[in-house]
C-alpha cells in the first residue's frame, strides 16, 4: 500500500488521506491473454503507473534456431504467434528466400496469399470476440468468432494435416499442393464469412456498451505510434497509412485490389473497427486470389531444403502479419545453421506504448486497451 | 531510393568529422549497412530521423550480434632466398579477428515509404561492461529491444531510460545469446 519510490501521491482533494495501491495484474489474470503481468499503480481506480513484466513464456527461440538447420526452424516459427502459424512461416521463408535469392512459383505465391488472408480473417474475428468478452459480453461474440475460425482451421487441417501448427511453407514454395476440392471449400467458407461479418457488425457496431466503453479510451496519437514502432491495425487506427502489403508489395500483393482502412481517433473503438474493415478487405483479396490461382508447380525445383548453406551475408525480411510487422533478420556465415536469427515480434513492440495509453484511465479500461492491442505471448516472450 | 553511399555522403555533409563506413552484404538481399562510431551515433541517428530528405522516422528492428574472436587462416605468398636462389613460397598465416558485440538497427521511413537502412554500432570489446549509446531517446521503439539486447547479449545502453533485464529474471547472471554461453544445470538456475 506504499507508493514505490519516484511516484508522488496526488494532493488529497478531501480530508480523507489516500495512498497509492500497487497491483500485480497477471500472469494468471484471464484478461492478459496468456502469461503476461502488468504492475499497475492505482490512485483509487485510476492508473498512475504501469510496468509490463515479460518472460514467463521465454524459451530463447532465437538460440534454438541458431543451433538448428534452416529447415528445422520452420515448425518452431509456428509456435511464435500460435494463432497465426501460416503468417509466421511466411515471414521466415521470405527472409530465407531473400538471403538465398530463391524465386517462388506463381501457384505457391497464390496459395501463400490465400492462407495468409484466411489467417488474418480468423485472427481479427477472434480478437474482436476476445475484446468484447473483456468488455463483459461473455461468450457470445467469441463463440461466433470461434465458429468461423473452426471452418478455416478445417481448411488448414485438410491442407496441412494440422489445425494450428501448420508447418506449411518451405523455401521457394509450399510443402504440398491443395487437395481436390479445396478451392471450392475455401470459396464456400469465404462466402459464408461475408454474411457472418454482416451479422457480427449488425449485432455490435452500434452497441451502446461497446461505444461507451471504447470511444475516447486508450487514445494513441499518430506521432507517438510511429516513433514507438507500433505497426499493424493499431498504427492504422491512429491514421497512419502504412501497410507492408502496400509498401513492400512482397509476394504478389501488387496484383490485388484492396484498400487500407484508416482510423481517425486512435482509440479502442477505432482499433476494433480496423479489424472489422480489414476483414472486409481480406475477403476482397481472397475473392480475387481464389478466382485467379493458376495451375503449376508449388515449389521451385532448384530449392534446396535440407543442408541449406546460404552464402555469407545477411537479410531482413518482413510481412504484414495480422498483429503488425513480423520480421526475421538472418545472418549466414556459410554454415548450415544461421549465425544470427532474430525475430522482430510485433506483439512485444506494440506493447511499448501500453503505459502511455493507460495512464489516467480506470483499471477496467486497462483490460480493454490491452485487448485492443492484440498480443500473443508466444511471440512476446519467444 | 537512396543508396547507403548517398546517405553516407549526406551524413558527411552535415557532420564533416563523422566516421561512417559502408559494410557490404554478400547476400542477394543487397541490404548493405552503415557502421557508425558510437560516440557520434546519437546525433547521426537524430539527423537520420529529422533530415527532410531522409526522414527515417521508424526504427523497426533493433538487435544484437555477438562476434567472438576468430582465428582466420590465410595463405600468404612470400619470397625467400634459399642457397642464393629466390623462391616464392606460400605460408599459412594465422590472423585473429577482433572480438566485439554489435547492435544492428533497421530503419524505415514511413513518411517517404523507404527502407530499410541498416545501421550498426560496435563495442570496443566483448567484456562485461561493453557499452553503446542508447537510441531510445531518438526512437522509442528501441526501448524494449535494447533492454532485450542488454539482457541477452550484455551490451549496456548509456542513456536508456529503464535498462533492466526483460526476458530473463532479475538475478540471472549470464547473457544467453552470446556464442560462448554455457547453460547451467537447470536445477541450479531455477529462480
């Protein structure tokens, strides 16, 4: 009940003396979406200081990768952001392709876009569901989101053999071709997702509780967002037009027509709406990709998977993962394992401004501000 | 898109006494980097961020690399006079590369849609008190990443607002990402 050093208790406005209260929120708190802790200093219910504490899920993924071959790290990347294994695979193989100069066949590029956008769909749907759960809508929105996610995971299972730990992409392509009828099933799921979104939006967007809890809460100014390296929907909610799919045009994203939604206020409501609008844009990309996908090889015949020894050098590759900029920085010394293997985790770096967004808000708002950032602890702690 | 050489010239125009070196990159990614002297790094970083033609407003990735001392064997041709006859012989010479820790930053410009510009800072040695200036005052995105470099590589960042361990626990002693790190018996290190 004693204020930590360096923190001044605000002057008492009445005769009742009041002290600051330090609360350790987490690592087992249900709203932290994993084993994450925030040491919150409270004045009444108002946050005056917030210190995030990391490391509960740390297994030194980078060190493990520096002792393994390039190929052996692909299944480990599934476990970074364990919701979105496909995009993690993509960021890693993209960096290795940059390091080795490998080309990717057309069909494989289309498959990558399709699975990555499907991943974005269910990641954003689940995020919206969890966020609503944090606001007190217990169960219902989340179960709707999970119902849709299940359909996409069924697609992933028939494609890769695994629902979540897909281990699907390879340097220069993908591991296996689409099964018979997969594209038709995917088209059905995409068509169904559109009507799910209509339903979801009609239910929630104008909801009074959602608006009252989220509008004007956790505002992130654009200048601070850029300087603090916030990426993904959180950045675009603050009005900064920066989507790596547009900026880098990695893969074949220059072939698709889609727009980048931007927020105006940078509050929790804008971050929620970003997810909804981005799902609509992902559906547009999916519609085009499922229509245009050509026949052909799914992996570059020159691609060497086992005992890959890139020439000495380094490469940094990045993609727009559902959470933000996911990058891999690789240094090769000519050996069969990377000399340096670094993951640039969007979840961790987006937390840099957590305290700035929470100061002055009630402790109940901390829960939804954290929920709107969208973190996965497998990626934060690595 | 400016090349690192052009950016180097621009830095030298603003800071005539700056030491900037372009480090080539052998991979097809063609991302050469600029090696900055640690003493001038902060003001050059500020220049890179604020200069209207560069505007690297976004430091995406910051990480460490450990380069321990390495013995490189090289063949050197020497002329030797044996019994009055000059012969050219090849000798195997061992050379030691200097040991240092490195901090690598990947900069992008959100305003101009450019990047990456890779900048590197090197410590003088790999000792326990190896230090570099922190770039967190320039780009806040480095805050947690520099803490991670400090935690896992053991580089002290001078001027960092909150330099503590981030992933390992506070009374952990070693730096696990160094190449010579030997993990202790798990039963001994559990907190």
